[in-house]
C-alpha cells in the first residue's frame, strides 16, 4: 500500500494533496490539520472530485489524529504560520520551529520509516528542525525549495521566449529566496544554452524576478502562493514513491560539497525510493562559488537563531 500524509490543510497542503490524488499512483492520501474540521472538509471535497477527475486515490482528513497517518511512506510538512506585520524573522522561526518539531514528533511516532519533505518556512532552517526532531539520516529529511524556484524560473523563461516550459531545463542552488544562486550556464532550452537565446540584461532581470517570485505573488494576492508550491512538493513525492530518480534541486544537508558542511542548502540531488540517493556536486566557477558561500552564511545565521532556542 502506497500512502502519503500531508500535514497542514492550508492552501499549499490541500493543493499538494489534490495533485497527489489526481496523479493516481497512491492508494491513500491523509491530510492532517490542527483546526477542527478543516482537513476533513478539504479531504472530502477532493474525494468528491474523483469521479470527475478520474482517480481512485482515497483521501482522508484528520483533526490532529496522527493514528490515521500510520504506515505513511512519505510525510509532507506544510504546517506553520506566515510572517505577519510587526513579526521579526526570529519570531517566525521560533513559532514555526516549535510547530515543525511537534509535527515531526507525531509523524515519527506513527510512521518511523517515513521520508519527510519539508515545505514550511523559513524553509532551510525548518528542514534542519525536522531533521533534528526526527533523528533520521539526512538523506531521509529534505526540503522543497529549488523545485519551486526552478519552476518559476522556467515559467519566466518560457514567457520571454514564447516556448513550452517543458522544453526548459534549469538549475538553482543555495538558500530559498533572495540568496538563491542562479546558474544560467546550466540552463538550456531543448539543449540550447539559454545564454544564446536571451541577452544577459534580460536574463539577469528574469533571475531577479525568480528570487522575488514569492513576494510578487504576495503583492498580487495579499497571501503566499499555493498552486506552484503544492505541485512542486507533489512532484518530489512522486519521484520518491515511484523511484524515478529525478534530478531536482532540493534543500539538503551538505557534507563537504563545495567546501560547505552541516548546512542546509539547495543542491541538485537524485531523488528516489531511499530519499536523497545522491548529492550531485557540479563544477562552479569563482563567481558562483562566492554566491553559494554567501548564501550558506545567511542560512547558517538563521540556523544559529534556531540553535539558540535550545529545543533539544
């Protein structure tokens, strides 16, 4: 039986569960939320679309009852609160780290062998928090950031060139957000380097838009994105469950790659049945390395805020 749990029935979690159900490669998707009736309502709504969308994945909701998640192969954690006006970065880390730790404790009690995919923000440090709470090997706990960032990057390039986004292969490294490290020379359109198709100034503008992609959505909607983040997490689940060994940029704990150790950064990985099957250390030039080290330092600073909380 193939089973996945999504913790958090907000827009991102519900979208992830909906995409997973419609893919129809799972037997069961369980949605858990702390708010009474929310997970049950969204699960029921998704299940009622099954005859229309042609899937038979069972979708179940639960209010804070983790017994229903028992035996999950993968757990996706989307729980947490968005940053609110007047809230400092430290406040957000403190609140969400406690939520992620509690969730991880609960899912590990029910499904000790599950692979954990973290979506909660601030992503890099929340992946660290889940790894610490789970006690699992780092290959089994990783974060979704680069899949979303490259999806945005590919969408913007597709718009610029008026081509299919499916023809575009792209790679980004580093932290999630402003400190991400763009790699245009590793970006191709049906094998053609994107640097041959888009002038540098336009490509630089696309990279900057990608860095601020989440903020652009917030400014338009007044809230965070959910369709692309939810679908990105679902794509990662699919690669794990079906052992597809896709190469994705994911937030992982580095162990000496590019001279970085014990820091959670976006890196290309092979994603399969065992989680992170391999971290792929690509060659970087001096400029790219400098950007990666700067991104790493930013993440380490945020990790220190978490360490100072002394949750362990």
